[in-house]
C-alpha cells in the first residue's frame, strides 16, 4: 500500500476519533459514557504498542517473559480495587489531577516533591513514548513496503508522527481544569481499546486457523524449532526469580504509570465503577494475550532463518500470506494502541509539566501579579508541552531507541517509575513518611537505576558516533550488574531490586529520623485515615493565621472567572453558615480556595498563590495532633448525631404511622358505634311503638294485642342476639375469647348443624348436596365455635339459595394437612369487588338482590375471627351460579402452621 | 481491612502471588501440548480467567 494512502487513512482514523470525542462531549451525561464499561475499557490503555507488537517480539525471541507484564497487573487487581478506591476518595476531595499532585499534597503541599516526581516521570515516559513512535514508524514501513531512511526529513513515517503529535497537542489541552473529566478522550480511548482487541484477535485467528491448520498443527511445527522447549517454560530457580521480579515490576507500574493514574483516578466518575473494572480489565488482558503466543510462534515457523523483526510478526504474517485487509486492520489496531497511549500519557505529562514545574518555578513570581490572567497561557503551555514532549520522544527514538527492542526500553522506563513506589504506598499507609524521606529515597533509587541501566544504554547508543567511546566493560556497569545480580538476576531485575531496596531503606530511615512539619503531618492523617475525613475533610485541615476572603476571592476570579467564583463562594457560605459580610477567612475557607485552584493549577501552585495573600502562623506538631484529634472526635460526634437523627427520623415515622393507625381505628370505632346505635335502635323503636299502642289503646282487639306482644318478644330476642354478637366480636377483638380445643370430626359437627336446620330445608324446598362424607379425620378445634361457623354459613346459604330447585352444596376435603370446607348456594353472585368486604362488620351490599334478608351483619365477621383464631383462612368466591363461602383450618389448629410464619 | 469483602480481596491477592510464582508455578511449568498450546499457557490462562470470575463474584452488587 502506498505511503500517501496510509497517511490519508491515518487522517481519516484520527478524524473518526475526533468525531467520537466530540459526540461524547456533547452527550457527556449519557448512560453509556458515564457507565462502568467505558471506564473499564479506558483502563485498557495499559495495552500500548508494547502489548500489540512488543509482546509478540518477546514471545518469539525470549519466550514466556512477555507474560510478566500482564501477570503483575493480574495479581494487582484485588489490591488495586482497595488502593485505587482510597486514592479516588483522597483525590476527589482534594481536586488532584496527577500522581505528582497526589504525592506533592501528601508531603505537605511540597513544590519540591511535585517537581521531582514530575521530572522522574517525564524522564521515564519519554523513552516510553519513543517506543510508541518507533512502533508507528516501523509498522508504517512494513505496511508501505518502504525502508526507514537515515534522514527523518525524507522519511514519510516522520510526518505520520507529526500528525499524531499535532492531534494530541490540540486535543489533549482543551480543558483548562486538569481535574475535570474528559468524556471525549475517554470515549475515544475506550473505542480504541475495542478496536485493538478485535484486530489482534482477528490476526490470531487468521494465523492459527488460516495460515496453519489449527493450534495443534502450529504447535507441532513450532515445537520442532530450536529452543522451543526452553522458551516456553520457566528456566529453573533463576528463571523463577527473574519471573517474580518482572511481575513485581509490572505490578508496581500498574499503579504508578501516569496514564494509568489518569484513567483510573482522575477520570473515575463513580467509585462503584471500580467493581466492574476490577474483573473486566483482567478479562480484557486475557483476551488480548490469548493469541500472542500463536502469532509469535507462527512467525518463527514462517520466517525461520530470515532476518525479520519479530515485533511486527502480526503485520508480516498476513502480508506474507498476501492478505491486504488483515494487514491493514492489524495496522489500524496497532495505531489504536499507540494513539490512545500517546494521548493519555501526553495529557498527564503536560498537566504535570505546567502544574508542577512551569507554574511553581517558571512563573512563581508572575502568578502573584493581579494583571496576570493565566487561563490562555496555561492552555498554550500545555499544547506546546505535549508537542515538545512528543518531539523529544521522537528525537529519543531516532537517536537511541532504533537499536533497542521495545521491551528493553519499556522495562527501563518501568524501573524508573517503580522508584515512586515507596513514596506512593508509604504516603497512603504510613503516617511517619515525610518529604525528606521521599526525596532522599527517590534520589538514591534513581541514581542506582541511572548508573545500572540508563547510562550503559546511553553509552551503547553513542558508541560508534565518536562522541563517547567508552566500552561497557571498561565502564564496568555490566560487571556491577553481574556482581549484584549474584549470577541469578538479569540486568532489569537486578537494577529493580537494588534500587528499590536502597530507595525504601533510605525512605524509611530518613522519615523516622527527620523532623516533619505540621502541614505534612496534617495531610498524613488525612490520607492514611481518609475514611474518617471523607465526609468532612474541610474541617480536618489545620491552618491558623490571618487572611481575608476578599483577597483570596481576587485570586479565584483570575483563575476561575467571576461567575464561577461567586457561585462557589455562595455555596461555601451557605454550607458553612457564614454571613455574606464576614471577610475574615478561616481554615475551612483556605482549604476550600486551595481546592478550587488545585483543579486548575495543581496543589503546589495553589498553595503558593494562597500563601501570597495570607499570613500563616506556625503550629507545633503536638498542636496539630491535638486539633486533628479534636476534629476526628467532632467528625465522630457528627456521625453519631447523624445516626441518632436517622434513628429519630425512623422513630418519628413509626410514631406517625402508629398515630395514623390509631386515627383509623378511632374512625372505625365511631362508624361501628353509629351502626351499632342504628341497629339497636331499630328493634327498640319497634318495641317502644308496640308498647305505646298497648298502653294507650285499651280497646285494641285481642288479636292485635297478641300480635304486638309477639312483635315485642321477637324484637327483644333480636336485640338480645345482636348484643350477644357485639359482645362476642369485642371478645375476639380484645383477645379475651379463648378457644377450647379438642379433637373432632368436621363432618360430625356439620351433621349436627344440618339436623337443627333440617326443617328450613324442607319448608323452603331446598336440595342439599354433600361431598366428602368419607373424610373423617380428627381435627383439633373448638367444636362450639366451629358449630357457630357452620350455622352461620349454612344459614346464609339458606337465605340466598333460589331457583327451581334451590340448591346448597357442602363439600369437605382434606389436602396437605389442611381441611377445607365449601358451602355454596345457587343464588345471586356477589360483585367481585365486594367478595372480601362481606367479612367486615355490618357490611351491607350495594346490590339490592343481596339486601333482602334480615340479619345483624356481624355473622361473617365473627366467622372470620373464629377461623383466624384456628390459624385458618376464610374467603368467598363466585361460582357460575351463586356464591361459595369456604374456610380451611390445619389439622392441628392449636399452633400457627410453619409455612404461614 | 474493615469488611469481609476487603479481607477476601487481600487474601485473593496473596493466593495469586503464590499461584503465579515459584514454587507453585513449577507444578505447571511444562511446554508439552494441551489442545495445541504449551501446558504452561493453558494452566496460566485458566487461572487468569478464574481470577476474573472470582473478582466478579466477590465484588458484584448483591442488591443489584
């Protein structure tokens, strides 16, 4: 494929990324973009060109060692979840935008720590960026079938790199607030993660199943190659130690690489997204590594004895098989891996460059001037910074890295980055760790790495240029490495162990011996015990001095703008109940202002700015600890108050619902009394009327007298029955009506009831159908009460049964330890919505057909209470013709059945 | 390590160090073929997938 075509393709590809990024920014609050999967995929930025090409190169030439770069992070993931969660909490409340910012803040808002960490990272990451550029250049030449030229000006790959550098500089510096989320960039990185995975899997499938006849065929052919066995197993104790060391190195790098910090911490939207990332990223790493071994060994088989670069086997194999489509897709996958890494690394490096080096050192005097408006300048610095860093990486690649494999340069970068480990982990978990310990430890470790790894590499690169003609053996580094490696460790593990050992030792000893200041101690407490302070961190900031809100406000306006400053101040005053006219700033305001500025210019520069308008008093360490203790106690008290408040709220809700229940009961009682009064008044009125007639009319015929007297007796009986039922109901409701249980056969009780009511069946010509007469199981029950239930149900059925013939059907069944009785008639149906209501006290149906009978309206209500007292159920249901009232009781109804608990 | 979940994650990290390093690594340190892949890769990748699954089970939100 021609160079111009590839460059056009690259521009189109970058255009696609740009469109995706713009779309993501437009819909920045969309569910997909703010969800955990995009976040997890962005963490896969770990897989750069090193994974895509370098791993295949190592697998082909050295064997298993490439796996350590992924085994380290795999082992790290359980710890990663816990540690990154802690850092996210710290970063969110302190507006931290980079790992240099984190360490600078932890060690007392230290300019020097921020600067040294940034310098170290830039020193380490530039070669790493050079690797990405090398990958782009090499693969470009493979795809276009061209050769790298000695002059970069006539090398087309240089212009490809230039386009990527301009794109990164333009895109990566669009946000002034460094701690702000960049949904566009993250969406583009997530998309690139999908593309690089898909295309590498495609290449793997192509190699295994189209170039070779499956994995067994590939294995059989590869196993005949020289060194296959040795390369695909760990070589004894020596190999195991190196394997362990390299795993440890990548374990540490996964936490410390600036691009990993950026995507994991700065771009994290919700803490819970870590849960998805913690399993999805290992799965991603698994998939992307699945075909590395087959591609590597496929390449070894196909190109045996030829001088080809194993790093680009993924491109060479489809090209060799004359498959242009797969070659191009693999190239695009590699481009995705490179561009995503380059953009994220450039953004994080440029933020460190401006916030930790240029602003606190280069512009330390200018930033205090009231006429200095930094927004545009900082953005411009970041743009130039990204571009220059990439150009530096390009120079590095053209000058040094051309002769090195990707992995060897990458590993040196990893060892340099690993020198941050003591400061990083110590700062999070050890309160005594201090600035001096960090600086001396880091210096020691970096010096060891420079002497053992970087210097020999530089000397080797210059050899032959006539500048530094020092032989490696004369210099002695190789000899030193051999000695300290004790004949077991390879150079990288040896340098890692010795540098980390001395770094950690110096860090610990100096931290213990050196005096710490109150600011460091303050942040040590806040970092290590972040869970105590996360809800009220602003109260844990110790500061004493004189400062005015109006002075700080002027600084905020310069960096945040008038509108945002006023909004922030309004919120702060409301939240902390500070009057608008109050101008004296306290510790809370100082911390609040520092946080606002830290997001834009980093924690160190923010501190410098605030210090310029405040007079801070020194506080002794003991006092800091006392204040922190007090603060911790207040926070605990606040938590307890919140907890007590919550309990009070629950109690209040409970009381309210109890009150509502009482009001309902009261209303029910009033309704009940009204109905009872009405029901009692009806027979009393009849009795009174009849009695008055008998008293006032002496000449009343005997026949009428007797009728009135009969009425008085009937109504008195009715009154008596009603009062008995009301009392019965009240006894059930108050729980005073104890049942007297004995074992009885339900059919026997039913027989007795039916015998009593037989004359009614005869007089009304009602046909009785009995089912289940054979059921003679004994049931624990109160016979008198069940007799009452039967009387009521059969009595009701007698009232409502109609038609020719009128029918009542009674069924007794036994099922699963429960006896069920159904009493049905062929009268009118009950409206469906009233089926449950008929068991209420004094219920009267709206249906006129159901009103025809006389009754107290309490019969079914009493039945329900009797059945419930037997731990049973009672219900009504409509039949095709008529209504069935059913009840069920357990065979031993003395105790509540288990399934109803 | 306040919660049980945190303790389990910590233990899992330790177990992974053991599984992927000497001496346990020597239990599967062989280039012999399993499904056309060296045994070392097959075992390592199975452990890898299991790790992802275990972390998922440990961290999944039980309340949905």
